[in-house]
């Protein structure tokens, strides 16, 4: 709080140094302490002050109050005295003195007290004192057939008429004031008949026991109370409950009553001091803070913004992070385009206005460049067009915490990104098709992350990290299912290929059988019984040798598999070791003692090698047995058979040609027998278990495909849990109910079809006829299912779409390109990479991508202004009102600007009066541009508050009305909203 008070005091001192120069309040509306109800020495009633000198010294020793409502009863005599002192150079820290005339109005309340009504009158007119006295002279009251007006001499006369014993002037004046009680109806008629007074004053009524609280709401004077309340512009009260009532923060019944009585109304509070000890010291430190220039027009602003412009309490409601408020922008070395200038900035809403080409966007871009947030290379930007003309231009941002950001143009930006910059092209850029799934998603996710309870962020620094943590296992399962689909397609392709080769294999068996019969016929007939016996035995031995060699080959194949198993085990053990090493960090983070880490070390049993070694030994022993001992091979071994065949061959016919022919035929017959046996085994496997596995693999493939989407659905549910706080907030807020976050299933069907198009020979008839028709079918059948988020619907639609590919008359090899396999086709049909989750943002039920550019801008501003509560950086917005009419701006955006400016500084480049006026801009900067003799521009800026109306040649409000088309109407609309006109 001390920091806030220190900032306020410094602000007050700057104000006081500019006293009497309202046009110099260039930083716009700021919180300053006022005392709208303070008495002076010589006050007519209850005067406990000492001398005027003591009073003046007390004020001069104070730094915190800048505006006084100088109060006296039915008179401005003491106001005029204090004003004369100020004109002579006293109380220089007080920027504004307002005549506050306090009246006692009859009839009495139910507690027999008069109602205190105050007129706070503008001192802007040089003749205001004379005009006030003229008006008071026309307010009279009849007593004992005498008519007395409300001026000092007449009030003294009334006092003497009431008590003829009074001789002195002061007692006569006090008595006259005490007795001068005009009834409310007469007072209202007098006020309505005084055009100057009505035009230059506001009416305040006390809410205490000397005012409205003395009436019972259901009593005999309730209607009288209502009329007095409706007549008043301001309620004099410091009570929090009173303020809540007049701002409409109570019950529905209270709000209806408040509106019936002309509310909302501002509540002001003063010290009502009648002695030095209580000067500027209201009870309970209920100081009156007003966010406005210290001018009477600044006081008028509280009538239009009673909730935002007035605060009662020990300190002003300053919620901004001072390290993220730009206090001033300094520009130097502008090469004639800019003078060396310093533009002060308000911490609230700053509207930068001007004619086209006046330099509005220039200021926004220079601020953003100095903050390291400017978008380089943006087409049509001011800095891009100005180019080398502004080389060496220096920009300095002075922050409210006294730090600075300095940059020279075209030096590398800092990258600090100290402001959020929404350029003119921002919406167009962010919402294009290329970015709607990347940058926009990132923006949405950052807003979602800012609304998650810190205890639920799992110490992640951003949404991407949190999503990775929450979905890690789901993502891993998705990758596994994706790979399973690919592996099953590969297996099915192999099984299908085996099925397709069955006729070829069966034909091969027939061919081999025919060959065997032919070879048998070609065998030379033996010339003797002995030769016949030898040939027969040779054939048997050669068949046996072939069988033994095949068995040995099978054993060696198993030995190779043992090597492969050992290699896979070693690889897996290395992976497990890596897994254990990686998980140790997580175990430490969750507090598992290191002594228990071994429980998480996955490994095979310690004797994994033993069964492999035993089997390896068995196979080697079996191989040795099959081969036979080199010196004395056993019967039936390979060596024994080879030796037998050698011996029998020597007994064969002496006819070498005949002998060689027999050998070749018998060897070939043995090979045919082995190949036929192998083919028959493969055919039996394919027609039996193979067919069964093919059907099962197909079912597994479809299940894995659908399971992938079930897993994606789980990911969606997890992500929805992450943004559920945002959804709750949207539902609870009336303003944001039209905005809806959703996680949508997005299918890039165009890219999927493009990838599939390269598979087909489009000169041929393909499923659905042509690629164009296939695309139409995909968009009709698959697209709705893929984007439905329903795994079962996806499975049904996918099956329906594939029916065309299963038609028997359409053989894949007939329409696929050369080099494209059926496996390639199936893998494309079961692709899932083009289907993913993305954040959707809807406004009034319409997706962001389908909205007009102007409405997209509204939605994004709602996102940043209303929902991105964690980002307190200044928001620089360049003309968000493009393509929107005034009514849309008024209805849709002003509430968000009003809400956001209380917590973050907003620099708004605009030409829309509703944003400037009805969002209650704290500061308006008017950009102007003229041409130098060399034809280059010279840009200047002037600034101030909306309440700045004098002098006319530099006043901000008249300039705004001239520059902003419909500006005057916007002011009238605001006044009508508060029933001022």
C-alpha cells in the first residue's frame, strides 16, 4: 500500500505543479484525492477554525489533496475569500476550488431534521461568482409576510425578523441561515428556472441522518424522498453499502429501486471539517479518490462512470503491475519525421486517434518495437514503409517502476516481448488457414493455461509442457496402436500373398510330380538283378541323405535363431537399463527412497542364458550325430550315407555314361520329393492356420484402427479436463457466454486424398470411378465420421467406404500404378496421421474460421481482454474496429475494454468513437501529420483526458468529436445511458 500511496503523492505533486493549466494534464485521467465537502474559517455554522492564516498553512503543508469543494451555507462568501488567497499565490498545491453551497431543504424528515442538499458549481466561467449571486438572489422564502432572498444581507434581515433581539451581523446571518428552509418543490422549480446555474452545476444530497436516511422508505414521506433522490446527481456518502446500492451491486430488488430513482449515481465523500484537526480527515480514512483531471469537467465524469471514476477508501484502486505500465514514450533523432518528444502514457485505456495517415499506427509500432514485440516483415506497416528514413531513430520506454527499455531503430529487437502487440494484420495473420492450427492454438492454449489452478499445473511452465505430462502415456499408447496397424497390414499382406500363391504352388507340385514320373521312365533299366538291387539301394540312400541334410539345415537354422534371441535379449536389457536410468529421476522427484530403486529395475530371470545354452548344446550334439563320426560314422548318418552311396556307385554299371545318368536322375528325384513335401506343408499351413490368422489379423487391424480413435478420445477427455476451469468461467460470465471453447477432431482430408492420388493409375477404372468421385465419397462418408469424435461411427464409416474396394470385379493390381503394392494401398486407407485434435473457438455457435474478419477480431479481443487474466503486459491494439459498425463496437467490445483496463494498460489505435467514449478512455492521444518542404511527413502528438474541454483550440474532447465520425453522438449516447440528457 505504501508504494501505491507514494505513486499517488508523486502524481499529485505533478498535478499541483500544473495548477491552473488544465490543458497540461497530458497523461489523462488519473487517480487524485479530492475533498468535495470542506468548510473554512468564518463558516456560518459550527465554526471551530482559528485564523485564515492557520488554515492556509495547514493546506500548504499537505501534498495529498488537489481539489476542494469549498462549502458554506447558502453562500459563496468564504469560497470567494479562499479563491482570492489562491489568486494571490497561496495554497499553490490545490489545483481546483469548487463552490459548494449547502442548503437546508424543508419539509423536515420524519426525524424533524432538514434535508441537506448541495450545489457544486463550476468555477470555469470568469463571471461565475456574479452568476451564482444573481441566481441566489432569485431564490427566496416568505416569512411573516416578508420575502427574503438567499444572499447574505437578506439572510441577516431574515435572522433579525425572526429574532428582533439580534443586533450583530454574524448572529443575524447564522439565524437567517438556520431559518431559511425552502421547501423542496420550490427549490427544484428555482433550480430548473436558472439556466446558467443548471448548466454549470451538479446537485448532491446527503445520504446520512441529515439527508435521505432520515426518511423511511415506506413512510409518509417516501415519495418526497424519491423525488429528492431523482433530482440529485450525486450522493454524499462514504458507506460501502450505500455505494454498492447506487452502483447496482445489491439484490435484484435493490437494482430495480436504484434504477427507478435515477441511478446509478456516484457516491462522493468529504471530511466536512469544521476545525483544523479534522481537515481532510474523514472518519475511517474514507478518502475520496476521483480518476479525472482536477477540473469541474473532471468532476462531471463521475456522473457518467460512477463505478470506475470514484473510489472511497484509504488508497486508490490501482491494480496494475507497475513494472508493466509504460509511463512515457520518448522519441529522438527522428530525422524531421518526429521532434524530440516525450509522450506521457496513462496506466489505463489510451485511445490514439487521428485522420488517416496521421501517425496513429506509427506510435503503436514504435512502442512495440522498443518493447521487442514488433512483427518484422509485416506488409503495409508504418516502419516497413518508412524504411531507412528513420535510421538511427531512438525510442525509450519509461516504465512506472522507473526502469527503461531503449532501442535504436533497425538494431536487432531485444526479443523481450514486453507488450502484447495486435497489429492491423494480426487477426488476418492469426486466423488464416495456415496458422489457425498453430499460432492461434498456441494463443488459446496460453489463455487456458492462465486459468488453470496453479496446484493443477504440475509445475509445468506452459500448456505444452502440462499437456505432454498429462498425455504422455496416452500418446505412447497411440503410437503403439499406430504401429500395430502398420505391422498387421504387413502381416496380412504376407498372408494374402501366400494365399494368392497357392495356385502357383499347387501347379508347382503337379509340375514336379509330372517331372518325377518322367524321370522315373528315363531311368535305364537294369541289365541284371544285381544292378537292379544296387540302383534301388542307391535311390533309397540318396533319398535318406537328402532327408538327413534337410534335418541338419533345420538344426542350423535353430542355432541361428538362438543367436538372434541372444541379440534381442541383449538389446532389450540395454533398453531396460536405460529405462531404469531415466525413471530414477522421476522416482527421486516423487520421494521414493534410493534403497527401493531396485524394485523398479525390470530384468529377465538370472538364468536366462541357461535354457538357451542347453538347447544350443542339444542342437550341436544332434548335428554331430547327424553328420556322424569322421572316422567311424554310425549307420544312417550323413557321412555313413555318403560313404554308402560312394560304395554303391562303384558297384554300378561299368558304363560311365549310364552311371552318370542314373546319378543325376536319382539326385533330382530326391530333390523333387523334398520340394513337394515342403510345398505341401506350406499349402496346408496357408489353407489351414494361415486363413484363420488372416481373418484374425484383419479383425485385429480393424480393432486397432478403432482403438486408436478410442485412445484419441481419451486424450480429448484429458485435455477437456485441463480447460474445464475456462469452460466454467465462460458459463458463469454473462458477457462471455457467447464464446465457447471446444476440442475438435480435425481431418485434413485434402492432404490425405492427395497422398492417395499418387497410388492410382487414373487412366484405369478405380474404386468410385475417378479420383474426383472417390474424393466426393470420402468427404461424404469419412469426413463426418473422422470429425465426429465417435470411434464406433468412424469404424462403421470406414467399413462402408472400403466396400467399393472389395468389389470382385476391381482387382487392385489392375488400377494401381507400376511399383505400387496392395500393401501400399491398404496402408493409405488406414492412415491416421491426418486426423488430430485441435482447439476450436466458437462465437455464437459459429467456428472462428467461418467468421468475418471483423468478428474474428472481436473474438480474439474477448480472448485477450476478458479471459487472459494472467497476462498483465500492456496490450497494444491497432484498429480492431475495422469492418465493424458503431453499434457492434458498442454492444460487443466496450465492456471488455472497460473490464481489462483496470488490470492492464491498453494502447488502442482507433477511429471508432464508441470505443473511445463508451469504454471511457483515460487518455486520448491525437496524432497529426503535416508535410515538410521536402514532402516528407512531420508527425506530432497531443494528449489529455476526455474531460479536457478548454481551451477550445487544443482541448481534447472537441478534437475527438471533430476527428471521430459520430463522436458527438457517442458522447450523447453515454449521457443518455445515465439519463443526464
